[in-house]
C-alpha cells in the first residue's frame, strides 16, 4: 500500500517547526528518521496531512556532555549511539542496546527521540531511558518542560507530548565507573521487536538501582521489588524469584498469558543477575 496524500515541510528552525505544527485544521506530525511513521503511513494506520521534518534542525543531531549528564538531541540516530559517536553516559549500555535494534539500515536513519516519542510498547529506548532515570525535554509555544522518562509513556503509542509540542532532547545522568547493568531482549530472531525486554541498572556510588520491564502491552513497568533487591547487590536465587513474581503479580492488569509471564520472569531474573554478578 501507499500513503494518503500529504504535504511536506522542512523548517530551518525550531520556532518555524512549532509554527507549522500550530496550523489550524491540519493534522501535522513530526518526522525525523521516519522508520516507523512512514511504515504506518503506508499501511494507512497513520494519515497526517502535513509532515514536519526536523531531522536537520541545529543542535538536534548531536550529543553534548556536562559534568554529570549527557544531552542527546532528539535526532541522534541509533547508529551514532552504536558507533559511540559522542559521549556515552551509560558505561556501554546504550551502545549495546543500539546494536540490537532492528537492522543497520534502520539504525542509520531511526532516532532515539523518534523511538521515545512514538512509544511503541515493544521498543527498546522507552524501557532503557526509564531504567537510566533519563529526562525528556519538550518544547512548545508555552515554553520548555522536562518530563521524567519513567512517566513519559502513558499508553500504547501514547505519551505526555501535547498537540503542537516537540521532543527536542533527552537528558541522561552519567553512571559512575562502579555501576553495573543488565540487558536482556528476548525475540524470535535478531532484529525483531522484543517479546520481553528487561533493563537493570545498579549504581552503588549514587545509591541508585532500577529494573524496568518492556514489551508489556503498555508503558514500561518499573519492577519495584526487584529494583530494591538489585540495589542490595547479589541476591539469592529464591529471593530474586520471589521479588520478580511479586512485581508481575502487581501487573495483573496487563493480563500476561502463561507464555509471556514466563518470558518476562526469565528476562527479569537474567538482567538482575547481570547487574549484580560483580557486586561484592
């Protein structure tokens, strides 16, 4: 199939992009890499009347480093993260995630901001950024605001982005050298979306630990009991299984069948082990 007819604009500034999005009686959508949106348009799942291309806006395609944080422009591509073009605040976690995302042709064009803004429930970045305690920077005519990535996704393809707003950057705090992480993606084959996805981060220098479950038919789930256990360091297998089981029981509203429940439990236990195996 081919998409319905649409108009296309490439603004030269963020203010011009916001003006285009504010046009009355026009269903305008932001596009950067277009690896998901164009496919949805071809299937007529999405039919915007205007595409506003922000891929070449200044500052959105680079990463900048400060003392304790790295700011990723929303148009930084997966390939740039995979190839470590720019600073890495995650001690290797983000490059590892990027190399497992789809295929190289997709990674060359797809962007971290686009993935987060689309909020596909099986996508990697919403889960990873929530685990890293990252913050989304949103700009609109009413100014700039910051939203924690753990709260940014509100449902399947639903986010805290309001009409006329653009996700412009993602702020990621740096992990300390002592930090450890675990990443488990279970899929039928390499490059596919995950059937289960778990990210565990433990940073004892900051007193921080978080375990996040993705591919849950909704927003990423923070596994609270498992996160507390992760923060304590290496856990006994029985305690780990108990914590994961308690967290999945609290997510009963997601209605996982037995197969998905087993996948999520297995992925969570593996990621927890990876994040704590070097703990004293």
